């Protein structure tokens, strides 16, 4: 099924990928890679079921195989030139004309093959290719030195994903080259793709306090003007039961109004996902199916998962009362109510922040999205003459757009005004004009209460009617 396209919830995912499986491993390092299909993602970054070491792959699975939503932007920080280790000399059987090295992460460009004391040349004596498991297959070329040989010796280098550190995920700016790495590459998303980030996430990394802090900090001031939200996992190796979550959340420093804190991990069959990978795909899918408008909360939406669990795979079974306690602590979780559902509407800043636009995650996302859209829409007006016609065109256009969203039930109010009190002559003379916009996205119906009352008069009336008969 073709993925549903939507950019309001555009995911930017940071982590590691098996780039040795690509044609240009070095070209996939610390650069935004946009993918619209699973095939594109696998071709540009590689794919492996070893999600513990190759964390981007779980978001590939969640987006393209579980929910079917695109596009997604991936940023891989695993550098084949830096994060590598030696492949010990391995003897393989090639009596049938080919053999396989049962190791993953092998870098083809570093492979050496020999038979006895004779060195062989790729393209003359053998061909290299990866099989579906990521193992390297060596095939003898007819007439080459490997033809007729029973064994061959293989050596070289392979990826070492365990060598990647949290500092490399956080990234930075090289003062000599000006090259950005890791989470710093959020700045490059719009210049490269023409799209603004909607959600930042780093499954397998965001539970680390330093990484969580870096992601939260990057949600505002993107390119000097854009905003987005982020999904931060709470370490389920430390929070093994729901009563531990509040403490671990606080120690991780998940406090931003732009963040949603998530616990625990989830499973589909035996495969474990960090919750951010699944919820990010769910939010993006919900936005895309909602005319690309992010006014809906992900809470109470079904997820195609089979269990909630901790890092070691221990199953977590929450009831509604326990899940509600986590929500009251500003944590979203997974609840099994005739199928597993995302459960929780609040941002990570709750309960310390109760401002509706900041404590309700869907409202916060709506405000960020509307602000980004305003900038993208009216950027063309910048540097035009600051006269009444310019002001009127922005007010009229934005109010027509706002009223259409109100009419469709996305919000209760979306109105813009130009107030002369907010535009002193000194600002106008300096080329600055300011508008004031009122947004009222609907908050979720988090509590629906029904009062049951016994009516004795109905009994009396019924009995009186029967006795009269």
C-alpha cells in the first residue's frame, strides 16, 4: 500500500544505520536523508533487524511497515571511517563457487580475499554482494584465481556501532570546516528539503539525559523562526514499574512544553520498539489522514502493537487507573482497551505548566504548525512596501484561511488583527509591522462523565399504572 503523505508531523529521526549496505556508506553520514518508501530508506541507509545497534531501522519499520506514512527524514551518525573494527581473517568454503561470511556490518571497500598465499582482485577473481541477512557473499568469477578453489580467506574491516557515543548523537559544529553533525543538523532540514520539522526523535538514544536535553533545546528557534515538537523516551531499564516513572522522568530532565515523555517500550511479536518510534509514526499518520492538520491528540488511537514492555522484554500490563496516574505526571503510555492505544494528552511540562496551549500536546503542536505555516505563506511579502495594501492583504488572506479551519471544526477561533497600538511609529519607520493572531484549537475531551441516578418516582408511576389496569 502506498504510504500516506503528510508534512505537518514530519519526523526527523536521529540514530545509527547499517550504511555498509549502501553504495556510498560515507555519503550517508551526518546528512539529512529523506525517504518516501521503505525501499528508498533501505537503499540510502541500509536496513537491519538489529535495532539495538542500528536504531534508525525501528523507525523505518514503524513508518513504512506498520503505519505506512511518509515522508521521513533520517540522520545517521555512524561513520564508517571512525566507527569500525577489524574483521579477523575468516576462512570460508567456496567449493560450490561462492561462500558467505557470517558477519554483519562488513565494509566492502576494505575486504581482501586470498586463496593460499595468492591475493585475489575484486572484479577479476570474485564479486561481492550482500544477502538479505546483511552477510557478505563472495562469488568466484570463471577463469579467475578463485575458480576451482575449495576455500578462501577473507579479511578487512566492519562497522562498530557500539563505538558511537551520545556526544556524537548530540553533535556539534566543526569550527574548521563549518560542518554540522548529529542533532545540530536540525538547522539543515529546511534549507535542504524545503520542509519544516514536525517531530524530533531519537529512539534508542533520547532516554539519555544529555541527548534528551539537546533534542528539547532544538525544538525552538529553528532557522531563527520555526518551531516543532519532540518525543522523548523514559528509560525502562531504570523505570521498571509505573511507580518509578516520575522519578526517572525528572532525572532525565524531560520538562519542555514542546516534548512528550513516553513510557514504556512496546512490542510487535518479539520485536521491541522504543515507544517514540511507534508514536512518532502514529502522530504522522494521524496528521496525514486529517488533511495534514495537527489538531488531533494521539491519545486513545489504536496502535498495531501486541504488548508494552521494559527494555529486558518484561511485559507491562497497566489498567486505566495506573495509566491515568502517569498522564497526571506528564507521561504518555500504552493502554490495552480492546487493543493497545496511545494514552495521554499532556506535554512533558505538565503538571508544572497548565497553560492550555502548552500543557495539551495537540494544542502545542497546532500553535507550532500554524506559526510555521504563517511564515512560509507570507515570506513572499517580506521587503514589499509596508503600506495599507500589504497589511490588508495579509489580514484578509489569513482570516479567510482561519475561518475555513473553524468551519471544518479544526479549531474554535483562528483570527488575525492589525492593532495600531502594537505598531508604534518608530517600528513602522524601521520597517517592522506586527500582527496579533488568536488561535483556539479544541482541547481533548479527556474526561467524559456520566451520572447514574435511581428514580423511585418512575417505579411508583409504573406500579400505579399497572394497578389501574
